[in-house]
């Protein structure tokens, strides 16, 4: 992809997720602006951004500007980013906003403020990464998964802000998409004998935050990301039964789904399901 008009994607929130998003875009030749709040020598997210810049410094993508987010102690934070990331091009207010084609908000709970202070005044289209405020995007969800509403109707996203669904929703819908295409037959929902039971087994917290580890597993039965699944995969509307279990670890992250069908699943269908998961890109 040639960048003939200086337009870039703004990654607002250059943490672990933001850096991964940038890495995918840069690998496809899409230039980006990076925005980070601050940096520290012991911060793994600062190390990840530094490695990202080093990885692409000699590529055809060219310069990758890095800016500091709004907030107090701006000059100090700019200095910290320069020292621990390798560069900082000033405050986010110095970005040439006319060159921002799209903002991807990967911040932790700052999406509403960013919309009020930056995206709306500067007339910048934006998407919110999983976890952001649904009301900002009027529950318009997006996932790059076959057999979903976003895959079949991409035009509805061209002029409206949207939310990129979380990894949990991606996992569930990917599994449902593979099942649907592998099982074949009529309407997917009509083939279900019972609700789809999902257990999200989650770590108690993200790594490196040094939160006290709990002694016991905590289990809650609640609707977890079902709005996103129902919107993108309406065939299972009102058919999900979910619970979340929090485990005393920082790294455990697993999802279990139980799907019962009315008719017996044949060995040939099982082979197709296995192949579907193996071949899924």
C-alpha cells in the first residue's frame, strides 16, 4: 500500500495491544502515528514500543512518529518517552490531524475523553478497541471473521465509528463461524438442541501489575460479551449461557464452549470441523 497523501492511522494508546495493532498495519505498509502516555525503563510496554520502532526503522514504511498523550507533567513525560522508547515528537496536539485517516483508541478507559477532546473537535473517524464504551459507537461492532455481519456488510462501517470486539468475542465467534461452515445444512440455530454453554477462565489480573494474588477461584454467572456476539452472529441470538471464572494466576486465559446439536454429529462432520479449525487463517 503506497502512502501517496501522507495519511496515517493514529494508534492512541501504544501499550501491548496498541503495539500489536501497529505491527499488523506496518507489516502491510500502512503508516502510523503512535501516542503513549509515558514510559519507564521497567515498563514492558515501553520496551515493546522501542522494539517495534527498531524493527521498522530500515523498512520502506519510513518514519514512525511518537507523541505523548495529554495530561499533567507533559514535558517530563516527553523526556521519559525519548529516553526509554528512543524518540518522542512532542505532544499529541502537535500531530498534523489533517493527515489522520482513522484513530484506533487502545487506551485504558480514556476513549470517552479522547472523543470529546480530540476525535470530535478534529472530525477524526475512530474505532475503539475491545473494552471501550459501547455508547460512543452506538453498539456498532466489528470483527474480521467470515460468516459475520461485519464480513457480509462492510459498507455500514465506512461512515460510522465502531468498536473492535475483544479477544474473547473473537474466539467465540471464530469457533461458531467454523462450526457453521463445517456442519452445513440449514439454519445454524435450528440445529442446536440446547443453549451454547461458555466458560471464560481468566487470570485474576494482567501481568506486571503486582496485584495481590487471590487464594481461591472466583466463579460468576453473567452475560459476558453476549451483545457483541449476538450482533455479529445473530443466528445464536439469546442462545448463549456464559460464566466467568477468575484464577489465581497472571497468565491463565482459556475459553471452553459446549455446543449440543439436535442430530448426531457424524464422524465425517467431525473431520470437517477439525479441518476447519486447522485451516482457519
